[in-house]
C-alpha cells in the first residue's frame, strides 16, 4: 500500500506545479492559480476535483507539469461558511489555454454548482483556445457558454479576469452576472497576436482592453482592482450580499445600527435649490446600515449609482440617480446599467430601493441615434418584470418619462414616498411656463414679473409632491430625516410579497 500511496503523492505533486511556475506568475505581478484559491476560500475548506485529469493529446504538451489537471484547478469550498464552486485557470500550464479536457473540467464544476445550488466563480487567466487541439477546443467553449446560459438567474455566476482573456473566451464572462478585473488584466474579442500585428505594437494590450478600459469605457467589467488580492477580497464581499441560489433569501446579518435612527443630515446633504448638485452616495450612506454601500459599476455610467447595502440587516439593491454627473439624467449607458442590476436583484430575491432625483432623459442626437428609446425601454421592462419588493423615495426632481420608468406605481412599485421639496411633473416650472404661457408673458407689461408669477403658480398647483399624493401615485410625503425608518418599515412589510406575472415561456426584453 505504501507504494501505491507514494505514486498518488507523486502525481499530486506534479499537478501542484513547481517553483518555476510560481516565480513566473509573481514576476508578472500575479498570483498562481492555487494562491488565488487560497485567498478566495475560507482557510482549509477547499476540495479539489478532477486533479488527475489529463489531456487527450499528451504528445503536444510541454512537459510533465502539463499532464495532470490540464491547466485548470476545479473544486469547491466555503466563502463566509457557504459552499462555492470554482474553476481557476493555471497560466503556468500552456498559458492556461483551453483544451477539451480543460473545458470538461470547467463544465463539470458548473453543472455541479447548478445541481447543488451553489455560486460558481471562474478565475480567468488564459491565452484562449488551445491551438494544438483544434476544433475540440472550440467545442469546449460552446459547452461552457451553454452551461452559463443554463445557470443564468439560478445561481450567482462571477467571472474574475486576472490575466489575459482573449477570443471566444470573453463570452463566458459576458454571460455571467458580474465581471471583476485587475489593472494588469485584459480582454479582447480578437486574439492578442492579431491585435499586436494590426496595431503594430502602437498601444499596449491594457490600453486596448485592459481593466480600466472595460470598467470605465465599455462597461464589460463591474469591478476594478489594483491586484489579485484586492480583487478576490471584493469577490468575497459581493458574495456576502447574494444568496447561494434563486430559491434562497440573501444572507441576513443581525444589525448593529438602530432601525429607528433619524437622519437629520439628509436635510443638509440635498440642497433645496434644484439646480445645485450633490453626491447621492451621501444620501445612501445616511440611510443604510452603518453607512456601508457596496457599489457596482462604479466607474461606468456614473450618472446612475447602483449597488448593495443592508436595511436592518436585510440586503437591498440600491438604484439612484447621481446629480453630480449629467445632472442625474438617464442616458443609454445608465439605462443599461440600471436594467442589468435590477434583473439580477430580482433573480436573487433582493428588494430594490430607488432614490429618484431625475430631470429626464438626456437629450441630443447622439442619444437618439444610439438608441435611447430602445435602451431606455430596458429599464422599464426590468422594473415591470421585477417581483421583489420595490420601494422608492423621490428626493428632489421627478420629471417626465424618467419619472415613469423608475419604480413608479404604474410599474408595480410597492411603497413610494417623496420628500416635501420634491418636484413631480411633466417638466420643470420654467419650461412649462415657456410653453404654456409664451404669448401671455410676451404681451405683459412686465414680462419678467409675469413669468415669475406664473412659475410660482405652476409650482404651487402642479409641481409638488402633494398632487401626486392626491392621485395615489405616491403613498406619502415624508420628512427627509424619517427616510431610514420609513424604508425599514416598508421593507419589512413587503418582504412577504408574493406576485406572479401572466404565465408565458419568457418575456422579450428590448434588445
């Protein structure tokens, strides 16, 4: 038996890799596949599967270290005490390239995660398809994509880009719920070799498709970190807000923050003057438990702020206009950002809290040509589709179509509130007077005085929260300092909500 055990240990030692592999990764400023797993999971909880899987085409492999595991480590462990599956690509084995057995290992782990109702995390560090295996490699990507689609909305799927991710490999992360990137990672549809030839090395990979580009410009990445350790810490934090699957509730944490706490600072954070900007993150921090807000897509579409927080220990998803950027108007990117986040919240039973301060959709030919109508409709669809509790506070402006698309009563909003300074109308008083009373103002003896009188009259009779309250379009007008208390009471009522849509195979969200 000792001989057999020694052979087993020898094979496992080969699969574990050697010092050269460790040094090669560290020189790039990256951790090894196993070091990443150690950081991701609670200590001592990781269990590897398919450790001794080997590629079919062994004659093409580059030495003994390539044989066992086939360039990817798969298995399961615990994060915050809950089971999670992982596939961590090993860049030290043929550049982490994907072959048939490599793909089979990933798909097997994904299917196990789906069967047992556990989140799945892909740690990507790969040069793409393994050329030596030809079409077998491409078939592997197809199976991974299908597994992504099958798991979508059932278990959380997170993709972590910690090195290169090129060619067809980029579509698996795009199919998952959230994408994390480090500053020295990159993603391309076109393979790096082709990009280098086309660009004649005029720019670096990072400039073309690095973490900053995809976090700030394309929106492919939801989170950007400086290195592997920081990135994996964010992965662990995100998982603390998500349930293991769509049948579970999000993790509840006994609160330390007083649910009856008043927030008088809100009356200072939000200026009464509707033309003055403010940072909506200050409002969020004031209202949520302990001021802790885990923002998603922080660098992209900054006129819309989304992320996770807790109210009296219960996880909520926050959707808020950001007056500091584009005056909080809704544009194409903001619509896509909010719609994606809302649908994820709904899939995983996370209530949605909307903080609305919106003057309308961003005007201009660029937005019209880019499809603001089509993309804006995504947000309408997402709010209407969501059956989780939907709460809202209008903190200042709520104008036009933008008012309708953000958790309104018409889109099945549950409990909606407004502060007494809220302006709820088709448009602002100045614009309304310019349209409705243009001739009257021009013909007046004192046009400016007439305009001011008409503006004041419009605001008194139309542009305030009391008209909306009188029509039942909001449920109450509240003092800003009462916001936390009111939201918690509304949330705890609506947590028992049960709502169903008309039976159908599936809806068709705007493209």
